[in-house]
C-alpha cells in the first residue's frame, strides 16, 4: 500500500539524507568554532612561548589547558567533529567544485597531522616521543582523565620542555581548526556550499 508505484530512486534519497547529515555536521562545526573564537577573545592563547615553562604562572598554564580541552574534540579519534570527518562532510555537502579526488584524500589524511618541533627523551618512554604524544599524556593523565600510566609519563616529562611543547601544539591545533572553518566559510561565500 505504501510502496512506490513507480521505480523508487533509493540512491537519490540516500544521497539527500547523506548531504543533509553532512550539512548538519558542518553547521555544528562552525557553531563550535564560533564558541572557540569567543573563548579565545576572553582567554587569549599567548602568541609567544616561554621556553623555560610557566613555573608559578598559573593563569597562563590554565589558559593553555582550557584551550586544549576545548580543541580536543577536533582531534580525538572518535569525536564526531574530528577535523577529517568535517572535511569528509564538506566534500559530501559541497555543490560541485574543482578539487580532484586526490586533493580531497590528501587534505583529509593530513588535516590532523601536526608539526613535531622536537623529539623528547623521557625516561621509560620509547624513542620518538613527540610534542603530540606529550600533549596527549598530559591531558589524558593529568587534566581531563585519570590514566595512571600517562600521568607517570607526564610527571617524568614535566621538565623536558613540556610547557613549550604543549603550547606550540595547541597553537597549531587552533590555527588548523580556524583554517578549516575559514575554508568552509569560503565555500559558502563562493556559492559551492549552502547550509
């Protein structure tokens, strides 16, 4: 009774649903970026790095931690707003455009890769311990979660440029998130995307 009288175009319906879900994700992403911009205005992440660490400068340390907590959603492996999934949504929702498949795949696979400003030698940690590893250990062991193993690593890493490494990694993360948002806004303004 409720079936199609003519042949149903299920592929078209599926594509429409996928495009709408992608647009919803992009709206969600842009709203959270606006929230982040407001946080940045209220609690600016310093543009300079104190290579000696924050010492007793609690205001700077906790501002950095606050930024890290807010930016985490764009880089956490299973978060719905992970930057690679946002770019996949952009590709799904975009109305045409001239980017090749290889360009999209390259952007999606590289959007979350951060520069490593240096490797750290922390006792009990394998070679190749990066700024990104340090950031994760501090956040998962100290600030956001209570992972004991990561806390131990953060304890050992505290004097190995950890404040500077975390600051630089978070600054790069913030710039990456803001760049993706700017790119999406450009697609909207250029007529390639309607949300």
